[in-house]
C-alpha cells in the first residue's frame, strides 16, 4: 500500500541523508547518491575526473558532517536512538 511506502528505517535514513546533503553540503549530494546506488568510489572518481583518494576523503568529510549534525541534535534532545552515531571510530565509511 502507498500508505506504508518508505517506512523502512534504512530508506528513511537514506532519504534524510540525501535531503540533508542537498540543503547543507551540495558537494556531498552526488557522492551520497552514488554511495546509496551502490557505485564504487573508483567508478565515481572516474566519472568526476578526480582521484579515488580525493573522493574517499570528501565522502569521509561528508559523513563526519552528517554525524556531527545528527549527534548535536540527538545530544540536545537526549534521544538514545541515535547513540550508534557516536561509535564511528572503528568504521571507515569511505572504504567502499
């Protein structure tokens, strides 16, 4: 049913991230779209005429900006549902 479309948490998070990048960091939006579509960074780098390391660094900055923003809101609201955002030290989202 159309009423329940988009209720998957992963879909909502992806939509939220895309909207955030569209409003806050336009340079991140194409990277987010590529990441969510499953493209590899080598393919993205080639299509943009950039080095893979530059794409990975930019994506790391984009994700860090999103995390800081979400954590700021979660910490301010005391929302425990976002605690996973603070556990990023052992993850590298740029390795894709």
